[in-house]
């Protein structure tokens, strides 16, 4: 009998939510970056474990800032429709007040598993202290200790979700990894490399839009993307000296897209002022 269920990954900003989903699905689905708040919209990763199809909903992290209220709305909308919740914390943090506050907002009827990330970076006795902080707040279905970066501890999460989701027909075809459109998917890859290259030099809100893509006669694919920025100063930062930065971003994104799409990619990036 086939099984299918929705799983939301909740947690503070930069706890490792996107990396965890990518590990569980087995491919890169949601943008992974050092910069806070890089997951700007719901992206569902679809994983198949035997007869079970698990649909992961990635959410923005929660920040105390009015500018990101719309991101929190996306997160809560995703949370309401799911069968299971993976509540992710960064075990290396010194203060868990924000995570505790967020955990207390989750209705008692929801099935929640605590996932402690980056456990390979701290002493084991400290892990028991952290469990002691969170356990009195609610009864967890499971407590998982993982490193989402290396993939350590991921298999027990897969096995649990495969066994616990409800029996019903699959929502997606077996070969579908994400519900994002192709244009959005390839834009996210480029946006990730922008953040890795520029990091603190740009504001959060730069937009990458795939304007056109065409399969060529030789089997390669041509992708044209516009990167929208707010000011001429931001445009200069993107371009760099003699266009060096945008070329480096384009080359890195092109290589990754070629690997993911399993074909040669011709990537053309244009930095535009947003009207």
C-alpha cells in the first residue's frame, strides 16, 4: 500500500533547514547559504522511501523584524497543512530562547520531532543539557541528532517518516523532485552563488529571474537570467572590477547547473536596475 505525507521543517534562521531537506531528498532543492533568510518561498522537496512518498516543505527562518512578517506567514501556512513537523535547532547556539518561543506556539495535537543539528561540533555532555532544556516543553515523537552538512544521522529520520505518514496515493510522479518550476529552480541555483560570492556586500532583496531558456540543437541548454538590484551602487558591486565578479558568479552557477541538469549549460547573466 502506498503512503504519502507532508512534512514541515521548522526552526530558527540558519539552523540548517535547507541543507537537511537537500540531504533527505538526495538532490539540491532549496537554496543553501550562509546569509540569513535566503529561503524566500515555499519549496517542496519530494523524496521516495520505498512505498512512501514524503513531501518536505521548506520554510523561512523566524526573525523578529516587521520586514519579514510575510516570510513568517509563509512558514505558518506551510506548517498548518503538514502531517509531521521536524523542529530543527542549531546545537551550537548558546541561547535557545527564540526556538523555545517558537516551539511553544505549535499546537499540542501536532506530531513534532526534535532534530538537533551540528552535533558533531560540540561535546556530547552538552547535548544532554540541550535535551533537558527542550524535553519539558512538550512530548516529542523522536529526538534525532544529526549533522545535515555531512549527512550523519539522516537515515533514522528517513525511516521514521516512511513508517509514520498516512496511507494514500502519491501526489507527485516518481521522478519529480520539487514543485518549483524549471525557471525558479535554476534561478535559485544562481542566487545561491550570488550570496556565496558577495555575502555581506549586498542586501537580502536581490532578485534573480530566468527570462529565457532554450534547448540547443547539440543537446545543450541556453539560459538567460536577469539579476535585479535597487541602485547603481549595487549594480557596480555585482559587476566588480572589469566585470570580474559577475563572471565568477556565472561560471560557478553554470558548472553546478551543468552537473544537476546533466547537460552542457550556456548561462548569460545581466544585472538590471529594478524599476
